[in-house]
């Protein structure tokens, strides 16, 4: 195992272990589609009722407890044929502590009458759209707690319905299918319109929805540039979920040669989906590289996702740092710390501002760090301050100006104090500054300032 892979795994493990400190809260919301009828549940208003069980990151376990601090992406999950949402407690118990809000619509779960696939797909889309709206409601648990990203996910019938949902709504940023089944209307036909990153997991010995008739045709029909098909060798159909009588009965009558246990198949599933979701819902660079570059023993992965990222070079021109690399997003760092608000392809830094600068560029698929800039060229100051180090007040010396504006910057490039010097008073208070290193700037003239406590 090479050192780069070890480093990637260490960074990813650190990210995931921090997330796993989160507990799981639960609430029930009945969403409503006024354009349709039926559904399941009550209290959502006139129209189709879509009762949804929602599990979310919290500081304590419980019903309707507050969400943990942060903004969390959404996963809307579709259940399998004649299966209830609670058959997937293994999945929400694994993913929610990593920082995902998971929503499970309870519609179309009956054996008789047969479920309506189109309605179920529309339900998944409605839940995604309306859950984001709930996040804008100041009286909701989810107010200001949802990130901008969402994925639609499903198993078996729910995996096919999730394709229908993604083809009907632009709310989803990715699609994740677990043994997705062909539906009526056709998920295979609907897959042609998908334009979001896709991951499909398939058990090689699935006799309920044979991969050659269900999973692969859906995968092949999706035209997106980045899609991946993970074949779990020796896996079955129902083992993605917990024990369920209806699914397991169908499996026993149709699948042969399954060599994985339920826990083994689920562990393989977790290893595959965790880094993939980490990138597409949390923009973790290490997650994408881990997913795309390093195979998991027991899974045959076929992926079209590009992995030939451009190199990123910072260009220095005086006090301007920039890059000509075209990305979808940027983040500047100083001394390994992200600089707040520095999210353009260039940054202005003060004179005499020493430090290690670096730029992270996000592409459609993957991220790349730039070269390091060790410091910004220093300009000779034409004034001095006394005392330096200081604690309460400094006096500016060797400068002549009338009503001079000044700024004091910290090492992160943030202005922490501003003011004006008057001819009759060349003193600057500094008693509110914490101990540390700062830079005092008058227009283009800068001097380093030390504060002691």
C-alpha cells in the first residue's frame, strides 16, 4: 500500500470519525402534492399525502430534538417493493452520523393494491423539493440546517422510482441505486434524461432483479459523464437492507449462489457509498480520490468518472495572487487555514504579509491543490511604531499625513481594526487585540505589529 493512499485514508477516516460523533434525531413530516390524490398519512393538507420519516444529525438521540450545528445535505430514499421504510434502519444508522439528513417516504409500500411506480417517483421528488422549503421556514427544526446538496437513493423498486424522480426534478445533485428495478413507466427509458453523477450497486447473484435485465440497462442508458457501476461479487438482492419477510421470500425463490452474508454485503456497500457521497454531497476531495482510484476487495467497479485533473499554479503579481486554472469553485488557504470569503480565482493580500498561501480548486469531479507561495514580497515601510511589541497603545512615528485611514490585519488577512489618525493625535489603541502578530497598513505602507499580553 503506497504512502499516498495511506494519507488519503487517514484524512478521510479523520473526516468520517468526526462526523460519527453525531447522534440521530427523528421526526415525521407529511408533505403534500395538491395536484394528486391518495398517498399515505394525514395532516399534509388537501391533495396527496406523503408521510415521511426523517432521520437527521443531532447532538442527542430522540424525537424532534434539535439538529446538530452545521448544514447537512439531504438523501431522499425510496423503499423496495412491499417493503417499509424501517427495513433500511441499517442505512440510516450508518449514514446519518456522517452528517446526512435522510428522508423515507412511506407511500406505495403495499403488496395489494400494487404500488404505482410513477406516483412513488413523484413522491420522492416532492419530498426533496419541499424539504428544502421546510429548511427556509424559521419555525422548522430544519431552519438554516440544510446544505444546498441533495441525492436521491433507493433500493429495488425504490431505486427505479428514484430514476423517475431524478428525471422529473432538478432538485437532486446525484443518484444512488441499490439493485434498482425496472419500473412502469420505464426507469430504463427515464434514465436517458439523467444528467447527475450516478452510482449503482449490484449483487452479482441477484435473482430478484437480475443485473442484466435491470441494473445494467438502467446504468447503460444514463448519459452523464461521471457514472459508476459497483458489482458486489457473490451478493444478493435483499441483503442491502435488513431482514424483511417479503423481500427475503422472493430472494429464496429466485436467487442462487449467494456467497456473501447480509453483514458482509452491507459492509461492502458502506465502503463503496461513503467516499462517493462524501464528495458529491460534501465536496470532500479525499472522498473522490479514495472512491475513484483505489478498489475495494470484493467489488468490481466500472467507472467513467474522469481522474485527469489539471495542475493548479498560483501566479504572483505584486500583492495579487491568482490562477488561470478554470474550476467550478475556489478556496484560498493561509498557513493551512481556509481564508473566510476567499473563494475567487484571485486574492489581494497586504504588504509585508508573510505566510504560506495555497489554493484549492474544485473541478466537476475531484479537487486539486496548487503550489505553495511562501510569502508576499515585502515593501520597506516609511514609518515606525512605538512601542513594538505593544500592549495598550502605540504611537505612529516618522509619518506626515492629514486624516490618514489605517487598517490592522491579522495573519489570516482579516481586518480586525480600522480607524483614522489625526495630526494632533498619532496614537492607536490596541488594548482590544489579542496577543499575536498583526500588520498595520496606511494605504500601501505597512509595518509588522506585535501585541503582548
